[in-house]
C-alpha cells in the first residue's frame, strides 16, 4: 500500500470522524447567575437537548416530569428510549463517532470506565468546583459518599484509584446484592439464612429438599452481568480481588478458586439446567413464579416479588444480607445508574442544568415513589413516602440499609477493558459449570485477561 | 379396465401419504406460532408458570396494552409507540420493495435476455451486496448517514434496505425471465416491437407468479430486519422489530405483550401473502404457454 | 421492419441495469473502510490509529478460538443447508398436489418466515426452556435444549430450520408449478415410476431453483447473528460462538474494531468464494435445464 494512498485514506477518515470534535468550553456569555446572584435556570433558554435513556422505571418516571423542566428552563428536550442491550450498543456508536446529537446519557460506574478512558465523557468537576454553577439548595452532601466516590476516577487502572480524580457522572439509582429466599420453604426445612458461605451449599440443598424444586437460581449468560451481582459479592466476601495492585489478574488465586467451586457446585447441584442462558429477568421471573428457593441478586427486585400482578410468591419472600466469607467479612458489590454528559456535546451548560434538575432532591423523590429503587440521596431514602413503599416489603429495608451503609462498594478494579474482562470471566464460569476443572479454567481466563488489559493499554 | 380397483386403492394410498406429510409439516411449522398466539392471550404470570398451560382464561389485555398504551399493573407503563413503529415498518418495507422492484426487475430482465460485456460480473456484483456482514458495515454506514443527513429518515432506511431486497429480486427474477422461451419474444421482435414494450407487454405478464412470490419474500426479509433499523434510526423511524425487542424492559420481559406484538407484526405479511397467493395458481397457465 | 441502430441496441441492457447499480454503489465506501480498519489497530475510543498491516490477520489465524468459530460457522451452514433444502424440497413436492384444501396449506406454510428471527428465537427460548412446552410434549424432564453444551448448536439449528425452510419451499414450489406439464403426462402414460419421473424430469429442471435457494441460504447462514444474539449469545462456553457473533463481541463490547473487522473480512471472503461456487453450479444447471 503506497504512502500517498494511505495519506488519502487518513484524510478522508479524519474528515469523517472528526466532524464533531471540539467541545465548547464553558461559554462566558451564559449568565448562570442573575445580577442579584440568584441561580438562573433560564440561562440556556431556547436550546435543545438530546437525551439517550435506557428503559427503566427511572426513565418511565423521568419522562413524566420532563415538561416541568422545559417550563422551568425554556430548554426543549428530545429523548430516545431503548431496551438495555440495544441502548448500550447505540450509545457506544454515538459516543465513539463523537456525535454532536447526544448530550446526556445513562450509564454506570463500571461501564463508564471504558468511555472515560476514551475521552467520551465530560468531567463534571469544572461545574462542581465553581460555586456559581451549584444552586445553594442542591445539597451534594445528601448523596451517599460511596456512590459519588464510585463515580470518581483518575483514569489510572487500580483499585486505589477509584474515588480519586474527576467526577464523571451523578448517580440516580443504586442497587446492592442480597439474598432473596422463600421463607416458607426455609421454615419447612428448618433452616435459616446462611450467615457464612460455609453454610451456603447446605442452605440451597435444604431448600431444594423442602419442596422438591430447585434450590437456587442465578445469572448465567457468558457476559459481565453474570459476575456483577451475586458472584462477585461472594467473591469479595472471601477476600478475593479481580486484580492486585500491580494489575495482575487474581481470579485464579487459591481462595478465588475455592469460592468459584462452591458457587458453581451449588448452582450445578441445585440450580436450573439451562443456567448458561439465564438472564437477570429469567432469574427474577422464575423466582417470582415460585420455582426456585433463592435468588442472590438485586435487592430492589423485591418490588416485583411483592407485586401481586407479577408474582406468585407475595409475602413469602425473606431478604438477607449476603453471607460472610471465611474471615467473617461481608462485602457486596453495587451498581448505580447515573447521568453523564457527552464530551462532544455542544450544549454543556444546558446539559449541566438538566443534570442538576434531574438529580435534585425533589426529582429523585418523585422517581423513587414511581418505582426507581434504591434512591441515591439519604433524605430520599428516609422520606416517609419512600419508607411507606419499602415497609410493604417485609424485611427489605433493614437489610438494604445495612448493606448500603456498611458493606456495599464497587468491587471491580477500574480499568478501561471492563466489559472484555467481565465477559471472559463469565465464560470461565460457564466452562466450569459444563465440567471443566475450575483451576484450569480460571488460570486460562486470568492469562487471557491480562493479555486483554495489556492490549487495551498498549501505546 | 381391470386395473381400476387397484388404481383407486393406489390413489387413495397416495392421497393419505400426501395428506399426512402435509399435516406433519404444518404441525411443525404452526405449533410454535400457535403457542405464541396462546401466549398473547395469557397474563405474564400464566406464561412463566412452571407447567405449560394449555387451558386458561384468555385475556385481551396484552393487545390493549400495545395498541392503546394501557398502564399495566405495577410500575410498567406501555406507551403506544407500537403503532408508530408499525407504521414505520409499513412505509419503509413497502418503499424498499417497490424501489427494488422498479429498479431490479429491469436489471433482472437484462441479465436474462441480453448478452453484454461484464454481464456476469455485474450480476455477481448485485449479489455481493448481500455478502456484507452487518457488524462490519454498520458503523461506516452510520457515519455516512449522519454526515449526509440520512440518519433517522425514511429515505435513508429505504436505501439501506436495498442491501437486503435488491439482490434477492434481481437474482430470483432472473431465473424466471430465463424460463420464458425465446420464441415468444423473437416473434414479437420480428413484428417490430421495441425492447421496452416487449418487456412491458409480454415478458412481465408471463412472470407474474414468480414476481409475486419474489415480492412477498423480499417484503418479509425487509420487514424482519432488525439491525439497520436499530442503528440507523431513532424513535421516529424505528421499525416494528426494534419495537418488539423493547418489551424486554428493566422490570421484566413483558412476554404477553411481546407475543401480542408478534401476532400483530405478522398481520400485514399474511394479508399481502394471501392476496398474492392467488397468482401462484396461474403458474399452471404458464406451463401451458410453453406448448 | 425497423431495425434499431447498433449503438442503442448495445446500450439497452446497460440502461436496464444502471439504476440498480447506482443505488448500491454506496456499499463500496463501507467495504473499503472496513478493509482499511482491518489493517490497523483501531480501537473504539482510541484517538490514534496506527497502520499495522496484516498483524490482525496473523493474530486471528494463530488463535484457536477463531478457527473454532470458523469451523462452527461452516458446520452450521452445511447442516442447515442439508436440512432446509431437503425439507424444503419435500414440502414443495407435497404442496404441489392439487388436493382439497391445498390452497390453505400453501398459505400457512410460509408463516414461520414471517416472524422476525429475533422474536422467533426469543419465543423458541421459552418453548425450549427446561419446564417449557417442548419438554412437556417430548416427555423430557428438565432438559435444557439451549443450555447444554452439546445440545445448544443443534437446538439453534432447529430454530433456524423452522424459520427458513418456508423460504426454500416457496421458491421450489413456484418453480415446480412453472414446469411444463406435457412431459409428465407423457411419462405417466408410459408407465414411469414416480421416482424415475422425479429423477429424470423434475430434478434437472428444478436444479436451478435449488441452487438459487442454496445460494441465498448459504450467504445468510454464514452471517448468522440474530438468533444467537437473542438466545445463547455464543454460549454455553463458546459452543455457539459463530463468526459474526464473535465479531460483535470483539467490536461492540471489547472495542477491538481492527481485530473484529479482520474476522469479518475473512467471513466476507468465505461468502464470496462460496457464492462463486454456487453461482457456477447454478449457471451450469440452468444451461442444462434450458437445453442450451
């Protein structure tokens, strides 16, 4: 391939792909404060915002409130909603082509790492650090500190780097991972929720025996969400980590192999025979239909379990903290839906206004009441209306309270190839379930994962 | 005369075999669709029940939900986007097929009838448009569309759907055109008719059955496409396939509504196929022409 | 007799063909772009793109998982061809009889094709669940069709066959019905057995149509993505990781665009070669059928 041809292609490509580069710096023309010093919500009057949303109770609640935002600010909002998988595919296409037709999108800490490293996300500290851009009543201290910390990263791979650096997104929902189980089966079998993972297998077995039905269900697809919920929660309680400080992959450490064996054996012996295809909604539905004894997964699925229109097990579900590991430590992973700003957006101030409004106490309360669980502001979690809702789910509130306040944190090590690493890890679990030796499968996965990360960070 | 009774027995045996074969085929083809139809009449709870239910009280709530956007119990709200997506599919798919027919049928005719330089290369080029793996081309097409302003437009979608419909129409119609005996057209040429009028008045009518089935097939393939609609469109132009996947929401999979949506989705295809079916009977007369 | 002058006579076919060519010339840019990216280390999100020649290709050619994926794709395509052409032909022959009610049957047989593959696959996932209706009807207890290593690919084949056999049936049926009737009447009068008639009369004339359906089914099968995406996503393990699914993971999830595109270029080439071969068969059988 001769050089001039190469140069031509590069020109064509750079033209195509760089249309849309160059984000506006905060325009000084925008008067975010009135001459009297009050916060000016109408600073960007007349502009239009493009928002990409994932199909979620939060979204369903948010779009009902958007007309209020339009009235308050004079900004017109155009939103697109897609189901989760399609949403992320479309999002990646938009972000990677530096689209100027996307301002705000929904994301989460783990997924954001890849986007942040690629420079697709706007750092929010420029706004947060400037008192002018923060309304007095915003109350940023109202957010759970661990959630804001989960969204800070200095782009350097390594656990100690989470919580440092810029804030990249504002959380609007949080979920931790607990064990939801059938208390009627447990009573029948005369067992109580396992306090330690050494009782985990026996618990599943007894539930299985009690009703001659399967004792446990869990996610099983060969993708990162399979690791993200119950699995990595137990993994962390065992004191294991995905990467150590030198970014060596440790998913095959002796302790890690021990836990993985336990997890998979429990599922293999007492779980669904089509486990490799079980998605989060399969698990939720099958538990709600009454076929399984426990589902170690998202806490807020309780809303479905206790809904007579969707569940056959209303009132028969108990909620327990995840068990402790050998050193008697309890850890839970968390996931948090957040709002972020596209770094290629030409309307950053308007986007910031939307962010402020959508994450204000009133808005988050409104969405929480309409089903967006769990809230990310302490005051919303403590609000009587929210209390009312969670009190209907017996045993839910105490467990989640403890988890949120003491045990839940992002257990993954931040690095840009999160999805690739998570997918490869999940595939190893599938192989072990299908009969491969756990040590071998995890050794191979660890080696490949280190290659993946090395490739991602080459240059 | 003495063969009659044996002949009748043979005929009946043959008929029985044929009928049983057809019934077997139909069972295999239709049972899943029947099951999906049942799903569309069940509540979500009944669908996920541990033992498959054949008997239940049917409900129309799923159809109501997708057509009129009734608020389902719980936190799920269905907005009536489904009708919009349905309309989009109708416009885009019909448009794509019509364009492909207008442009592809003459091309097929030329490939069947004429000898000209690069003929087989051009024919193969048409075919090669279908080779493109979607994953490979979707991002470049997305970028082009954005810069040309074709993103989220009906025209853009109709254009990209040509990748699906055009090769099909050109190659299958080519076969049907080649089937027409040369003699008929030679006769008309000798009578002084131009190529265009032969094409219009003689060749086209003769291939109507093939044209019908090809049109149906390309309509179906275009209607069923998912990836182009997802990536190159937004809520104004999403086809019904993208909409159907939207029933996998955060709360749960709304199987009942998804099944109802699938049933409604098939409807235009069935209607079109039914009307065009009549033409397939005419196949007999085509055979007669080749006396 | 007006005889057209030689220029416009020669130009006529090009006029017929030009509009169609024009429309689809647009695929050239994505093709060239994909080819170029496959020769770089392009990652979604990295600002710098470096030309690395055939390095991507060398990497995938020395990767066992790539060959496994290619093998699965080839095997899947071959098996689905055999199944679908076989069943499709049988169906077309059955439906070619003018018995009572045949019109209804002919209209109904096409129904599976009308379901969007993604939706059909999702519904089949429910049908094939361990406590689903398929196990109920076949008496199997808690058998996981799509979740068992060895059964997943065959199960996907069943779904694929269910969806696409009508395509073959419709085309072959239309082909059967366009065949001239007199040779048959003559052969029957002469006392030929059905099998003999089929082999010497029907099959040769039907071969062009068979090859056309084989052509389109091969192209689409090699590119299989929708059904797998909606059900197993390449699992369990990698037992259903066909090539385009693998490329999807590489590009959209792991951001290795250059590497994914090299796989897709290989797939493109395989499709190209297979199509050339099948078009060759089609052309020869077409000439034979038309007696040229």
